């Protein structure tokens, strides 16, 4: 077997595991969109479907982990190739967590559909979810194209998600103060909003992997961002 | 350089990165204990300290990731050795998340200290946190000793944490219904309880790594457990 052959088989391996990331990303995008629509439309059947489909995302993560181990064992990658392989592992972990959050949204939709609706919040949550979904799409594009500028752009957009979450938090408080019968529903909606905000954090983490892959360094401010959220208002 | 020499240098590498996991685990145990005590005692200074110390946990995770990449690149591990190396990466991720939750608990303590106290909940949260802390200690022991029975035992104990969380959830609901002035504080306390429950999930994930390392297979029921929590009561 000559070297060119080995290198090209390795390239195919790298492409293969990265293609799995894109597939997994597409499944998470669908799960998020379906979960948000199910919540807004009180569609418990669609919510159930999101919960069932999460098993496929989990299975794909395990497949990725096993393929990554195989690639490392067979090809013994170093330097940039090793970084690529390890980024696949990290990003598949982020996507799996996002899938879990979508599943949890589906669960809470089943519970919420039996409670009085809280006016206006379904639409606000859907918009927030759509923004994160678009961030995810762009983050995956940035990953596959190794586009640092796009990755940076997506990271910046995460602060809009934080603002949307803070606005919703205040809205839930108001509804709960106004009428105690809203409390249980608002606690679930609050969790949903928080989980979508956390999905945004996972997208940010994917962007950091892109930056790391290209520049070899993690962005400096990543750990600081969280501290800037207005927890003094009680929102974080 | 003869083979024996290489193997023993590799063993030292493996021991080194596993020792980092134990160190990181110890830091997370301290963070959890301090965060729970700060909450119960309304000790904002201690809460601040927990938040500052999280940077050290984050730095250690990055160090572990970089050391793991170095070990893979230099030693090209396969089979069981590769599983060990990858488990280090996974577990350091779990510990880093647990550190984040402790930090978040510290943040919320600063906010809560300016609100009316909710009777009885500080102690209940401390007990829940202590149980998870003990689970973490046992999970790390199980990891270092490759003790599948202990890992299984810790996994089973996670359902007690879920029960504690569910009881607290109902208690918070009651306090909020009784007096709207409790709502904001209860929402923070609810997040704290939920985050401790999530810490338990991360400990469970560490146990699954132990089982995977020894048996080569992930336990079957891991993804199912979550579905058994009584979300129909609105508690999950």
C-alpha cells in the first residue's frame, strides 16, 4: 500500500465523520423547529415525534464516537488532522445535548397542552428558537467551510438570544404575579426558554471549535461572556 | 529506544491524564460543597469564591484536552488504551459542566441573598447537593479502580436525586401559590435544584464511562432513565 493511497483513505475517513456531523446537525435543526411548532400549536402528536426522534440523534452520536475511535486507532492522526477528529467528537456532543433540549421541549409541550395558555409566549419562544436554529445552520456552514468570520458572527448573535431570554423571564414573572393559576405553566415555559438559551450556548461552543480548528487557539472571551448576563436583575 | 521504555512512558502518560481527572474531580467536589454552604448560610463572599474558582476548573479542562491530544499524537493508542484516553476527555467534559452549575449556584446565591428567605429549602438543597457530591466521589473511585459494581450502584442512586428534586419542585410551587412575593426567589431556587439534579446526570454519565471502559459496552437503559421521571406531574 503506498502513501498516497493511505492519505486519500484518511481523507475519506475525515470527510465521512464530518458528513455525519452535518447529518446530525440537520436532525437537530428539524427537532428544534418541530418542537417549537408543536409548542405553539399545542400539537402533542408532533411533540411525541420529536421525543421519539431524539433516539436517532443519540444513536448517531454513539456512531460518531465509535467512528472517531476507529479513525484514531487506524490512522494515528497528528496536528491539524487530530484537531479535526477531536472537533468532531466535541461537536457531536454539543449536537446531542441540543437534541436532548428539543426532546425536553417536546415533553413539556405534552404537559403544557393540558394547562391554560399563556398569551403571546408561544410566538416569542418560536422566534427565539428560530434564531438559534439559524445560528446552528450558520455554525455548521462555518464548520464545513472553516469560515472564521462567519463563526465569529454567529458567536456575536448569541447575545441577542440572551436578551430574548431575559425579556421572556420578566414576562413570565409578570404572568405569575398577576394570577397564581399561571405559575405551573410559566415554570415550564421558563425552563423551555432557558433551554433554548442553552442551545445557543452550544452553538457558540461549535463556533469556538471552528475558530480553534483554523487558528489553533480558542477565543479568549468565551468564558467571560456568561458573566455579562444581567444576573443582577435575576434573569440569569 | 526499546519497546519496554515506550510502553512505560505511555503508562505514565495515561496515569498523568487520569490523575488530572481526579484533581479536577476534587475541585468540583469542593465547589459543590462550598456553593451549597454559601446558599444555606447566605454567604455571598463564599459564593463569589466559588465563581472565581470555576476559572481554574475550566483551565484544567483545557489542559486535559491538550494533554489528551498530545498523548494520542505521540503514542497512537489503540483498543483499550484509546478508550481510556477518550474517557478522560469525556469525563473532563462532565466535570467542567458540573463546575459551571456550581458557579451558577454561586451567582444565584448573590441574587437570593437580597430576597426574603424561603423556609426549609436551603437545608433540602444542601442535602441534595451532599448526595450528589457523595455520588461523584464514588464515581471517581469507581473510575480509578475500574469498579463496575460501584459504578452501577452510583447510577441507581441517581433516582433518589430525581425524587428529591420532584419533592422540591412541589414545595416551590406551594410557596409561590401562597405568596406571590416568593415567586422570584422560588424561580431561582428551582433552577438551583434542577441544576443539582443535572449534576447527578453528569455523575451518571461518568459511571457509564466506567462501565464502557471495563465491559466495552454502554449500559442499555441509560437513555431510558430520563423518561421515567414523573413529567406527567409537571416535575421534570
